[in-house]
């Protein structure tokens, strides 16, 4: 999967409207604009991998970026999702450590790439920027830790049911969830085979309807019971 970088792009106005930079001196954004690039990332494009050196921070201009953890057995767990205006990938450039997570385009996206040294220079020159980064990083880590902890103590059906209910809540207006089984497996930290098996059994029970890249929850009451491990999610 290929991507492209645009050098003829001035992100100053966009940055000025993001939670991180809003209200800060325009010179801060202009200085970063001289070094930034716009990355066009198709769906499933890998922005960076877990364990690789950190050379830039990123801000989502459009689309959605999933932040995930990889296990030695090849499974992945989505721990956060970045939307337009969100900054990600900045923690590793402060610690000068390899990336602790990976980032992948959840859908067709545009990402502003902020190289390490210009970004660090902006943070050093503007205390409010440093404070906002600290706040946003702390909030994200809290969300990620809560999600990891919750899923770590649930069995596979409960993990899948909880993820489905979360996604259903986010897309309530549509009436269905747009997601592939591969993506669903990443969100739940399960193998695709486990997800397919659970969905197949729930479909036969009349709890869900599945289609190519989307599904509908028909019985959220039973899924809520599974999510709380009140009942077995994979009946024989």
C-alpha cells in the first residue's frame, strides 16, 4: 500500500484551529509549517510500526488513525483512535525511545508530519504548548490504560461484545457498524478466526446480522450480558 507526501502545503491555518495550537502565537505555527509535510494515507496504510525509531509527531487533518499494540503472536489491539485535530506519536520523540505502539490509517486519511527537531523547538519556546501536550498525553494514556485493563481480564466473547457495543454507540445514527473482521480483531485484540467464529454463532442465534464490511446488532441486551460475562458468549 503506497502513500504520498506533499511539500506544497501550508498547515498554519489548520494548526491554529486544533486544540493543541489554538490561541498560540501564529509564529509557532508558521515555524512548524516551514518543515512540515502532508501525508496522504490510504486505508490500512501503516504510519509507523511499534519498535521503530521516532522521527516525527503527527496531527490528523482528515480521516482516522488507529493506535495499536502488537503481540509476539501477531495479534494487535487498538488502544486509541485519533481524529482530525488530534496529535499522536509525540511521546517517543520526547523520550528518544523506540515507538511503543504502531499507527495505521483506519480509513483514507491525511496526516500532517511534524519533524522531531522543529517540533521540539516549538515546545521549548512556548510553555503553553508544552502544558497542552502534557494534558493530552495524560488523558490519552488514561483512556488507553483503562481499555487495556478492561480487555485484559475479559474472555474473548466478552472482549468482542464490549468492542461491538462501543462501536455501535459511536455509529448509532447510521444504524449499523462499518468495520471488517480484520479491523474488529484488532480492536478486540483477538485473531480473525476467533472473531469470525463468535460472529457466526451470534448470527445463528439472531443477535447480529453480518455483511461485507459491516454488521448490525439485533440483540444488544444479550451482548451487554456477554460483555459483563453474565452469560457464555459462545454456546455450542
